[in-house]
């Protein structure tokens, strides 16, 4: 495990749990270099003084806040700490809520929480209390120079911290051109709904994160190797004509017919009518699972909106 990026304590009531924060994400991405397309030479960036025009080394750079035109106050790490010592050293739990009540769009970045010195017992106390009550803790914490809303959840033996977006960080949907609610208003027929329900049922299964892979990463690497093999390393590929894989406009498709065709291609065997999905699930755990920024909700907790049960996939 990498070095802890934050050390402090979880606090609720008079209880303090010494903890250390570790990244839980391991994003797979390519590292690309910027090139000058005229001669394919690497392009770099320089940190330079706008006054002298000379390059400035990292060791000589400090943070400054412009309080008047071209007048700055310098801030060091100690200034950020002194602004609110408690906030920078404490995951301050402010309430406990059912996990289902938090909409998926609020979840942002996951972290592991590990107990600090002499924190094993009280760490386990919070973990097992959250598990038994089927709750998650809502807290605030300052990481580096930013205060975050956060959810403390249970994942097996570990406590995890998920940073959350504040409400004012989410945009309003009122400006979007969305179809009206209701079948008649949206122009959807009862037959189409029934076919769509059958398709959803045929594709329904239990959450298995190992079944999903970043296949585009492999596809792009294959494309890179293809260009190398064909001697096209310095050729800028131009856009081509649309091929057969380009989606057709929804306006020229018979939706009911498309749903019928999809039913014949559904890859997951349909469940028997007598099977009760809840009975087959594993014991509930307060865990916010990541994948395409969605949340798989633990069994037995219900849903915040019964008509639209949320899953993270």
C-alpha cells in the first residue's frame, strides 16, 4: 500500500478513532506526450515568471491569494492547517443515514480508512455498529486544501470514505430537453414497456464486478500496435466514413421490433418465475461499490425510491 495521504481521526460524539487515509482508486489510463505535428518533436511546458520571463523551479513556487490587483498574500501548508486545525485533522461525523437515501450522482472518490496506532478496537466498534444498524456516516473533512462532504461505509473488514459532492456542485436539469413523464406523454406504448421489461428481466443478475473489464484500453493498444506494424507511426489518421457499427437514428427504428430482436440476443439466462432474488443475495454490507460512477446497494436495505431501485453497475 502507498504512503498514507492524510492522517487524523474519525470523531463522533466524544469518540475519536485514529485513522489513516489511502487511495482506493487505481485508474487504468494511457500516458500520452504532446507532439508538434510539423516535425513530431515533444512539446513541453515551463513554469515561468510573468515578470522576468525566466523559468521558475518547483522549490521556488509558493501559493498566493490575490486580494487586490497584483497584490498577493502568501499561504503555506501551515496557514491551511491554522485556518481550522480540527477540520484538517478530523473526519467529523455529523449524522448517520440509510445508504439508499443518497442519490448516485453525489458519490465521487473512494478511499480506504485504516486504523492508526491504538485505534484497532474503536475502529472495529464503529465498523460493526454501522454494519448492525445498516447505516452510513455522513461527515466533513479537509483533504489537502479542500473541504469535502464524505460518507463512511463498511466494506468487509475495512471502513471506507467516499467523498461526496455538495448539493450546489450538481447542475440543475431544468435546461435539458427531456421527454415527458408517463407512457402517453412520452409516446411509449404498453407493448413496448412489456417487451422492455422482459429484456431487463433476461439481463438481470447479481453484481459481479469481475465480469466487467476495460476492453477499450486493450482495443486502443491493439490500434497502436497496428499503426507501428504498418509503419504509420507519424501518420495522422483522418476521419473516415461511417461504418455499419454507427448507431442508426432512433427515428427510423421500429422500437418494438428492436426490443424483440434484443430478447433473442440477451446473454443472461432468464430467472425462473419462482425464484426470489432477495433470498439468493449475500448478507447485507454497507458498501458503496464503484463502477461507472454508480452504486450497488446492499441487500435488505430497501430503496430510497421504491419505484426505481438503484444499483451500481
